[in-house]
C-alpha cells in the first residue's frame, strides 16, 4: 500500500498537544477527522515529533498508508478547507513504503521566543519576561549546552526513554524584532527539555544561578534545580529534517 508524508503547521494554543488523546482535542485528531470527511474512510496517522499542549509548529510531519489518494494537490486544497484556521497542511507526497516520519528524521529544530516589552500581539506565541537579562551570560550558557551530550537533568520525571543522550548541533540566542529567540537543533529531544533549558538559562542570566551552577546542572542527573515553568506558548517546532 502506498505511503505518504503529510507536512503540517499549526498554532497549538487551542489543542491538548500533537498526538491523539482520549477526551481532548489534538492536532492529529483534527487531521484524521479531515481525512475521514474527505475520503469517507478512517485514517491512522503516525507522527514525527510530539508537541505538548499549547506548543506551535512551523513544520511537523505525519505518515500514513492509503490507496485512496489519487491527486495530492487536490487533497491538500480540500483538506485545508475542512481543517480549522489554526492548522494547515503544507504538502502531501508519496514516499518509499518503508519511510518513517519519526525514525527517519535526522534532526529537529525548535525556537523559543521571549519578549520584554508588553505587546498584546505576541502574547499567544511568546513568553513575556520583563526582567533584566545579561545577554552575554545567555550566550555562554547556550554554548555549554552545545558541548553537552547527556540531558537527564533536563528531562521531566516519568519519562520512559532508553537513553538521555542527545547531540545538539545548534544552541544560540538571537535578538530579533524586539524579541529574544533561542534556536536549538538536535538529534533528538527529551520531554520538557527545551523549555527546561530556556527556563534555567533565564534564571542564570538574571543572576539567580551563577554560571557554574548551570554547568553543574548540565553535568548532573538531578532535575530538581531545572526550571520547567516556561510556558508552552513560547515554543515552536521549526523544522524536521530527513
């Protein structure tokens, strides 16, 4: 049976996350429903990267198998007409029968956005953080992350993984359009990892932790000093690379 990759983007504000859940609306549930309405048959999607409730994505992927697809461009047009305004299908393409949207990905890129001057137009997609921040310390902390490989102290509890090892290719802060953007690209990410990194870097840049303390948290396995409180709305999955 032919296999397809479906590329999506979404604003996660109104959803309980990416993957189907009982008694909660999700990105996957909306797209499966749109496919079912258009093709009049059920579809089961496999996602490339789970995002938590409220997290956005500029690019994410599902794959599925189906004999129903005859015209991918037509499918994209009609599915977008069915989907709510905060979810869009960008592309639909046939791939190799053994291609896997999750396991074939070689890297994922995230961006976390903070702003320090009150702005109602940023409120639903960025974190308002009106505190004095030392940008140089932020940069130093970001560089330490790139040099690290074990991120157990930045993984939320009750996460079932075989390893905490992650390779980070990009870890940097940039100032852009009156916002501070944290860009991070890695081979994989643990549950809560990016938000934990951002929150703990921000505490360090405010002087709440010395930089040596941040180094110790990175090097250790204790998540009790990691700040996971940064809100989901500031986080966006930017790219999944194959």
